C-alpha cells in the first residue's frame, strides 16, 4: 500500500493532487486543517493536510475459474503445476478501510471539514471502490497488520469522541427544551414590566381560565390585554392632517429625550411617503450642534429650515409659510425644575393658538421624574405625548401606569435612531406588543 500526505491551501486543491498522483481509486485516511507561518498565530496561512492511500497491484496468481456446474475447471495448459490450495487471494487494503466508511471517517470530526470536498468529482459517496471481504483465505503482510492496528485504534478514538459529543449535545438540548417548555403568565409579564400591582390585579381579575393559564406569547393573551388597553387609549394616528388646512406641530420636553431626531422621523414620513409640502423651524439655539443636526436632516429630506430666536420671529416665519401643509417646530430642551425656561417656552408657543404641542418623554426616565415633568410642562398645555427610546429599557409598564393616572393622549412611540424607520403610532396594539415582548 502506498500512503502519501498532501498539503495544500484548500481542500479542493489537496483532492486534485490526490487524484492526480494516486488516481481515482485513492482512499482518504485522514484530514486536518492547520495554520503555518505568521507571528503568534497572526498572519499565518491556513492549510489543509490530506493523508491518502492506494493499494499496490495484486501479485498473486489468479484462482482457476468455476464453471456453471460449480466444479472447478482445470488449469489452463501451460500454467505452472501448482496445487489448488496454494492459490491464495491477497487481502485488498480497502477491505481494512471498510470500517472507515462505516465510522464516517470522511466527516473528520476533529477538523469539521466538509466530506463532500474530498469525494472525487462525478463519483457518488457509495462508489468509493471499497472491496468487500472475500471468503477465501488471505495472508496479511506485516505492513498490513500494522496498518490494521492503527485503523482499529483510530476507530476507538472516534467512538470516544462520538460519546463525548453526544453527551454535550444531549445536555444542551435538555437545557434548551426545559427553557422552551417554561410558561410565563400574563401576570408575571406585567409585574416584570413594572406595571403597578393594583393595575395588574385589575387585569388579572377579569381574566377567564384560558387567559389565566396561557403563556404570554399565546395570541389569546394578547387579545385579552388589547381589550383592556383600548379602554384607556384612543385609536391615535399620531399627527392628523386635514385636507386644505395647515398643520403646525411643536415638540417640547426635557433635554436629551430625542426631540430633534423624532422631528426628523416625522418629517420624513410625511414628506417622503405622502409627498406633503413642509418646513422645519428650530428654536433650539442653546445647543451648538442642534441647528447643524436639523440642517443635515433638512438637506437629506429636501426641506427648507428656518431658525428663530424670539416669539416674534416665530410668528413671522409661520406667516411666511402659509402655503405649507405641515410646519414642524423643534424647541430647546427645558428642565422641569427651571421655571424661567418653562415660561420662556410658554411665551414662544403662545404666538399661534393653532400650534399642536407634543410632549416628548423618554421611556428610560424614572416614573417619579416622568410625573414631575408632566406636571411642570402642563404650563405649556401639551396636547399629546410621545414616548421615545422604548428599545433602551426592559420595562415599559410606566406608560400603562401613567394612562391610568392621567388623561394622556399618546401620539408616537420610537424605538431607535434610524430615520425614518424607528417610529410608529402609539396605538393600543403597539403598546400591547411592547408589554408582551
């Protein structure tokens, strides 16, 4: 038997070398991947090593043929005078390698190489030229005996590896199955979302047996929660524009809640999707980057941008854009603890009674602080509320708690920084999805 090692950059190149030098009858004994060269494992070349073997041509004489009657025919004339029993068939090395096929040695568990890479092209997996054992007596040479021992040792190692892999995979599957089977009830979900316990008890008290026992991902549970939410939420469509009328919307709120980005999302939706004529106005001249940020958005969307510093300037800009269908106003962030800033904001928005004011709140703000913000910004009489950053908190129950305590009208939820994608109407079905996520 000839055994040869081939080292190439890819499995395909290695197999091409095997077929080229040993022929299509070669049998793969072992494969592995390794890295050569480089410094401390970096910059090295990935290589593939393939060990292949090919049997030597048979040297023994051919047994006399057997005729149809089952009797042995005489030895042809001229054949050496050798006794019948001395005609011995040599064992073919592939008979030894038959066990490799059974043990899926081609899968090469240690290196995770794709066995398909090592099959000769135009050759099916079952046609590997493995000769079945003959029932005649065969003689093994010392080399073949040594090779057989090596193969048996490799088989034992593979069997050990298979047991280890089965144990590991079985353990992981068991853990995964137990996690899937565990149900989380609606009560557990709402409490985990920090919904007020009294509200949870009110919801649970109305549950029938099916909703009480079902998992939170059960569609029936969602429908049950949706009916409860609809009692406290209208079918908000965000900003509603009447045909033939100009709509003026201003976003107000504390610093860092995402007013400017939210304004850009709203503008993109109405301009790019509905083709409305619009203009952006910024009164946020306190932050150096605020005007540049909105200017970038206005350039991308293709909208004019106006900058105002006083209530008089805001009034004049609104009058100058009477031909627009939508006017969006970005205001500077104001602390709920600064009465002067809140009064300044009130005076700015008082120049036009038609301005619809949306109070922007972050879903990451503590419930106590949200209540304080709502109370202090009531000076500006906000019409609707936008909740931003719903993707940055694991508990959204604060919104439901507020709806029970205050007669709020929600307009939008935002769940990311992408403009204009990460914004959707604050409808009961969307709040239900947030609570059950």
